[in-house]
């Protein structure tokens, strides 16, 4: 099959990661993959770096949408595209416009892997299937009236090679959180919970890694100082090798107060054979065992769960093994690609 992905955002996000990882797997299975994206945007740049053929489209703020429609029409007709997969709402509309003008008939797929609430509109009548990256997303489509058979959940899978890490030494516990610095990621609550944990386990270290976005490291350092825990917290900045970071940690924490429509970092912690304490946000309750979930914005509950695991290394070790097994069985990369391939093949017959 020949598949065109359209991503009209300029930044690298969960949407881009979902589409790119899937496309790598489909390419390995013999399909030809194309990407359409905005000029100088990171999704298009990443697609080029991975060897995919690309075409430029206008930005969301550009009034010259006709040029994008004509370029996409030309590519679809020239290459014989079978499926166009729209990864954003505006690219979904753009795909529809192309379908009105193209001499070649193709199937429209809408893949949804972000937290924005879907809106009911005529586009879904022209769309063969919606692929939701979690049940959290799928349920929202059912709420706006889409037929259940039209919306399928396909979780992003993760490659397991070399991700199994050694069990940590609980005598010197290290708690880690990794992700962009944003209020929605709940770093504030992690630090507040750390101040509670340290009263029980004063030797514990907390590691915070990730790129600065809406929050600066100086703000978190100031909060740690205010809580009197600055000597127990290390701020590491952006980390290129996620699993190297995770290998240092006794357990991982996801303290998010929102987002997490897709939680790749949860899959990475689990594939690394690490126990995880996480909030009940987005898709997380679909993936992580309920015994390790805590309410969002609740530092006390988070601290209690962390302390419980530190007091019971055997339970923590078993949780890490269970996490790894769940990734191997339900959230592996091969299943991610195969389930999507089946959808594509069924609608392309």
C-alpha cells in the first residue's frame, strides 16, 4: 500500500511520534510511506531524516490553502496513494478538499492521538475509520455520536530491544520523573510529595529531567528550596537517552494533572522493568495496574504510594516485572504495526 500522512503542526509532539513510529514499522513491512507537513516544521524534518518522501503544505495561519490542495492532489495522483491519514483536525479538512478534486479515489483515515476534544462534523461521513490512540480518546468519539464500529483503539507500541534494566538497589532509592517542564506534568506535586517521602526515607534522591517549556528549572529549584529539600533533588535538564536515565531510578513517577491521551513515557518506564506511580489521567488507567494509581494534584496520596513501594521492595520488584510483561504482551511495537496494517488492508480491499 501507499500511505500519505498529513501533519500540519510545526512542532514535534505525541502526534508526530505516533505517526513516525508507526510509519517506520509499515515501511519495514513493505509499504511506501509519504508525509505532508509545513515548511521548516519538525514533523517534516523528522520524516526527511527517516527517509520518507515529503511534500510541503501551508501553515495553519496561511490563507493559501489552494496551493496545498493542488500539491497533495498531484502527489496522490502521481504516486497512486491508497490511504491518506490525517493526524490533526485541520489536516482532516484539507484531506477532504483534496478528495473533491482528485481523479484518484483514496480512503480517508483520521488518527487521533492528542487531548483535544473531537467535534462532530460532516468530515466523519467521508472518513472510513477513526483510529484512536487510547480508549480515553475513543470514548470521546462515541460521546459525539460516531458509530462504535467506525472508531478503533490502537495503542502505540514500543520496541523492547535492550530496554530491560537491572532491578534497582532499594537501600539508596532514586525516584525519577522525565518529561517537558509544564504545569500539566505536575512537577509541583512531585516535589511536595518528595518533602513527605524524605521524612520517612531521608536518603532518597529525586531526579527531574526534561526540556523547559512553560516552566523553568529555576522555578522548580525555588520550590525545592522553599520545601527544604533542595539537597535531595537533582535537576538534569533535557535527556537524550531516556532509558539511561531510567536505569538510574528505583521507580518512576508520572505526576500529570492533564494531557496523557497517549503516554509514551509510561510505556518506556514499564518496558524498562520499573515500578511506576502515576496519576489517573488520560490513558494511564488503561495501561497501569490500579494499585499504582493516585489522584492528580494530590501530593499526599503520591507520597503514600511511593513510601509503600520503598517499604516493600518485593512488591516493587514484582510490579516492575508485571509492567514489562504487559508491554511484551499488549503494547509491543509489532502489535502496534500489525493492528494498524489490518485496518488499512480491510478498507483497501
